[in-house]
């Protein structure tokens, strides 16, 4: 009988620890994804401005310039 109480208590503790870990993990992963997306968006803006300022030809859009550059 004493073992069953200890085993049940151990299982409760294990579930609580696992649940807490999963919450922390989810928060960390979501935070990382937000930071990653912000970095990618920032880079894309800078890239678009650079292409627009220095690599586009007359009447050419940024997307057209990028496509032309990828072909070369």
C-alpha cells in the first residue's frame, strides 16, 4: 500500500514537471520563431531597397530585377 502511494505521488510529480517543461519549451520556440521572422523580414526589406537603388533598370520592378539577376 505504501508503494502505491509513492508511485502515485511520483507519477503526479512527473506529470507536473513534464507539463511545466512543455510550457517553457513552447514559449521558447515561439519566441525564437518571432525573432527569426523579424530578422528575415528586416533582411528582405534591406535587400529590396538595395536592389531598387542599385540593380534595377529603367521601368523594372524589384521582383523583375531579382528574377533577372538569378538568371545571370
